[in-house]
C-alpha cells in the first residue's frame, strides 16, 4: 500500500514541512493502518533528524493522505534494542 506522509517538524525554532510517498506492507496496513503508517513515519522522521545534525526536534504534526492525523501515535513510538550480546 502506498501512502503519502506529511510532517511538520520544529528544529530549534525552524519549522519545516515535508511530504513523501512511502510503501507500507499490506498485511500490516490491514491489521492496523494508523500504527503501520506511524512506524514508517517514525523511521522517516529519525532520518530527517540525522540529516539536520541531531539537533533538538519537536514533532508538531504528522499525517498520512492529508486526512489521517497520527501525531500522537508517532510521538509514543520508542525503539526497542535487542540485547543479544554474547556476554553478561
């Protein structure tokens, strides 16, 4: 499923709007569309954050297909780190 994601991010007082088309797995989209798109949006926002030099960032608005607001869903996503190191 292709969706258009729009973001409004504030980097240290500078607001920026970006829009892009992304692919979301159909099986994930059918299970929970907002959550599936939120994961893709979160990954894209992290990429934008790295491109700006990891400056302080505030997520102001995230939506998909111009009508579905997923701002709060994206703000609540936290990455999980697998702790599978071979030593204790």
